[in-house]
C-alpha cells in the first residue's frame, strides 16, 4: 500500500540497494516482524529510540541496546531482516517512485523524509502509523494513513479532536498539533507533531493521572442530568443499532433499556477514548498523551480512569479478561471517588463504560478482524449482566 505499483517491495538477502532502491530493516527478524526502520545508521537508531512508551524497564533497556547496535552499523552485519523497495519510474524524492508515500511526504515537507512503522497485531482499526525521520535521525512528525472506511473516519475524527484540543490551555497534559491533513492515493493522511517521548521518563506523582483526566473532562464543559433521554445514550444506541444483529447486540440493548428506566443522573464531560499506558508518557516536562481518534464529549465522567485500569489489567498484566471486566465494576467506587462520584454512580458509570467498549467492538467488527478481545460476549457482556443483577 505504501509503495503501490509500479514500485515494489520484497524481502531480500542481497547487498544494500542502489540507485532507485531503498532498504529497510525488519526487526527483530523477517519471521517475527515488529518494527520496520530505515537502513541508515542514524535514522534506524533514532526510529528505535524514539518510539512511544516501551512498557517496562526491560523493554526500555532492550530498545536502547538495539538502537546502539544499529547506530554502530548492525544492519551491515545482518541484524534483522531486510525489505527492499524498488521505484518503478522516475523518482519524486530520494529513491522512491513518484506515487509512493515517501514522495507524498516530500511534497508536504519540502525535504527528504524517511519512514519507520510499528507492525501491530490484527485489529479492525489497524493502519500504518509512520514515524517520520530525516536522514540525520531527527523526528519530523508522525503520520497516520487510512486503509478502509473505519480508519478514514478515525483519522478525520482525530483531526477534529486535535483542532478542539489546540484551543485549550492545559496544565496537566500535552497533546500533538496537526501539521498536515490531506489525501494520497485516495487515502486520508494526517501528520502530527512528534511529542518528545524520548526524554527522560518520570514516575507519575500521586494524583497526577486523575488530575489530567479531570482536566480533560472539562473540555467543552461538564453537565449533569439523567441518563434517560441524554444525547450520550442516543448516540450509543445509534452505534449499537448500526452493528450486526445478534445475541450480543440484543443483550446490550436490553441492558441499556434497564439502565435508562432506573432514572439515575450522571455527570457528563469529555474523554480521550483510549487513554492507556502505551498512549502516554510521563516525563520531566509533564504528561504527554497521543492517539486522540476516539476523543468524544458528552460521555459519563469516569470513562478514562476505568479504561486505563481495565486495559492495563488485560493487556499488560495479562489478567483473564472476564475477571478484569467484573473487577472494573467492583472497583469503580474507589477509582472514581476522586471525581466526586458516589459508589452507586460509579458502578453505573462502569457498566456504561463496558457497554461503550462492547458497542465499539461490535460496530468496528473487531472479531471479524481477528482482534484478541474483539468478542464482547466472551468477557464484557457477562460482566455487565453480573453487575446489573446486583444493582
């Protein structure tokens, strides 16, 4: 996709490319591809060193060691696999055909831009997220490229979110800025500034994360009112109705009807939509937060802390998903107390959060895309039903 015909890309074991050929290193190997980086020493080392939250000290130290090996010429001694891109016609920029993503980026920036990308797991919303580098290894930005209608809509939503957030004077967090939004080969391309995730990390101080989430919740204003008849509930039902019919959709619809009939009132505000430990970095300069394509306003206040906890449990701690989802509701009163929520309100917000996540997975068709957690009927909906029996 990034190098459409007449350009071509293929794995190779040959000598370094020449002329209109460009080589990339596949890390850690072609059999286990996780990261694609330029073959140049400075750019490859910078690509590894300047990716986002590594997840642990072991991962951090490993990435730094890999960067040092690449800077020392590791590609020349067989480190990683090799992907060769051959341009099919006269170049628009430094070794790539005029119709390639690199040529498009050259036209945007006005100078040569190299790309690196993480190769993620199967998800309906998976798309190229490109780290943009100069040949000297300086980070020029990050770009997202759509591959289907879902990712097109998410990129447009992120552009709108960043425009909204640009008007805010945040004290607790820093967000990227939009550098460019356009189309290439009929695909959406969003280019953003690179947050300085490579700076020295700093442990979160007590209350820092919840303070940042509380500040974000105020974007667009906070309000309070009944769940029944709220714009939020109408939007959630609309997204659910657009998903494929089946027992999961029916179970969620029934649960929402029951919750609305209870007549509870909630606080509504903004949320990031996917605030996780891998979409943020705590540095000496503050809290850096990226990936805003799920940002929304007018949702129950408390979704962000619940999402952060649940995703940490399931993805990083590898807890059984169904058990973690049930604990999300049980622990919600303690997690949301700093936001001023009563115990009953916190449990209701947690149930709605699990319903929100379920509707997202169903609407995106994550199960069909092969996502590991893409079937809400196996973990989210049972937790919702268990919690509702105790209301």
